[in-house]
């Protein structure tokens, strides 16, 4: 039985102790098919889903190049752009892996193997890292910075979070609590970069990252964002994942009960004739 359906002995309550097993820390999973299919819809719809989003993100990256070409290398100093590139990397990887598995790895698609290939591990890593990091960017932008509702604001600071939550609810990809360190890594790396950038004489990237004049406040922000906000966002993603699995199991059980009742009625009718 897949860990997506692990339940306790009474058949009803999920065993949360399994979330804290050491094996949950890594990127191994006993059911690789979960990474290339939706949870509650036919498998065939997942390929169009990934293609549409890949084209959408490719188009927006083109707009980014067009509108922000004058920024040059400083484009990569902004955390919003880095987060969007990271999420785009996941979207493109998700599309490639899904198509490849459906065409070349039918054993994974049909659930006949429990071996996780390296490309699905990369896909899962990008999924975990980009989800919480993207939502964090939305919270920082709309909560701490001056908001501008233009193309960049909507597509980079808002729709990235919309895609994150839609992806968690639509796909069958698992979210594991012990993977919280994965979105914390890019947040930590960016904070480290902002310090080095300041030391080397770079301009102040954001008012909340004023390492020169407000070091204590900036340090507090950094700790809160990395050690509090990211874990809470990851926990939210995990809870959405658990709700999705719970609803899927309930719907599946209900359909099975209806089918069983229908078969029983047919058997009764046949015996009565």
C-alpha cells in the first residue's frame, strides 16, 4: 500500500508517526507513479496540465526578458526573480518528466515499480523547494513592500502562489514534513548572498534587507523568514496534501461501496428470478 494511503489498524486514522521516520528525510518513495498523475482525475489529463503550465511560464519568462532587459545582471539580485526562475525550473521539469514517464517508463506510470529514478527525485526536490519559497515571496511582497499591480506584480508575486496551491491540490505528489529543510535552503542562500552583496558594496536590494543601517532588524527578519515563515508555509502545504488524500480516499471508498451495493442488488435480483 502506498504511503499516500497509510492508515492505522482501524482503517480510518492516518498514522502521523510515520511522517517522522528517518526515511522520510530523503527523496525516496515507494510509489513513483504519484509524481506523474493527478490525485482525483484520470491520468491522461496530467500531460495537458503540465504542458499548459510550461507554455504559460515560458511565455512569462519571455515577458520578463522583454520588460526587464535593462536591469542586466542586477535582475538576479532580486529574490522574487530567483524564486520565479526556481518555480519555472520545476514547471519545465514536471512537464518533461511526466511526458517521458508516460511514453518511455510505462512501468512507473502503471505502478509496477517502486524504484525512484534520479529525474523524479530532481522533480520532487524542485517541487518542495519552490512551493514554500514562492509563497514566502508573495507574503513578503504584499506584506512588507510597496505593492504595484502590474504584469510583474501579478505574474511573479501572486500567480506563483496560486500555481503552488493548485499544483498541490491537483497532482498526486506527496508532501512530507521532514522535507521542510529543502525550501529553507534557497531562503538561507539568498540571505547569505544579500549579506555578501552588501559587503562588496552593492546597493540596498530591499528596504527590509538594510544590512548597513538596520542590521539588527534585518537579522530578525532573516531569522523569522527562514526559521518560522518557511516551516509554517511548508506545514500548510503538507496539510493541503493530507486533505487532498483524505478526500480522495473518501470518494474512492464511497464509489467502492456503491459498486459493491450494486453488485449485491444484482445478485439478489438474479437469485429471486
